[in-house]
C-alpha cells in the first residue's frame, strides 16, 4: 500500500500541462520569433531612407534691367542669402556667407562695404576682404541668363578668388 501511495504522488507531480522542457522550448521559440519580428521591423525601416528635402539651389532673380549700375541689390539676402551687384562690365552674385565663421554680413551702403557683425570682417563691394579675421574674400556664385531673359543664379556652383575663378565664364554675366 505504501508503494501505491508513493507512485500516485509521483504521477500527480508528472501530470502537469507542460513539462519544464516544454516550457523552456516554448519560451526559446517565443523569444526567437520576437527577435525576428523586431529585426524585420528595423529592416522595413531601412526601405524608407531619412532624406532632407531642401529647396532648389537654382532661382530666378529678375531681369538685368532691374539692377542699376554701381548698386548692390539686397533683395535676395533674406530668402536666398545673396547680393546681386551690377557694375560697368556686368552683373555678378556674391554669396552672403562670411569666410571667417559663416555669419551673414550686412551691406553698409553709406560705407560701400559688407561688414560682418560677428567679428568685424570687412569686404569691399567686389567681395575682397580688407579688415578683420576673415581669411579670404567672399564667394561668387554662378550667374546666367535664361531663355526668357531672366537672370538665373545657381548657389551650388561657387567661384573662389584664391583659385583664380572670378574670371571664369559663369562668374559674371556680361551685359
């Protein structure tokens, strides 16, 4: 009788829904599937790249007759960060970015110069540096004429004085 009671107790302990092996097997498969599911979500995220949609660097700046000889136009300094200058030879575009630390200089009409408010760099009307810590002149941008007669400015193409590029085609629009 005592042996029968011992067997019944052992059978009661063994008679559960899951054994320890079944439980850990199921837990292992569940964690594997969860990891696989999260990995597939991360992989699906790779299909949608993080892209910054920036505005076009090319814009129209009106007609050459809109600009007077000897004057600096500040019309596009807020929106496009450029000055359009017309002299006796033609029209050129100066990029409004100080070559020292990247501030936006101001055009001082009474002194006929660009002056950086950050560290005091000064530039002539042509963009040459003559005072302050700026290491080089301002950059010029590509300028051309559209078929409809308007001026097209391309901010992605820069002309640097120190490389001798100010005389290249596209750095100045001869009108």
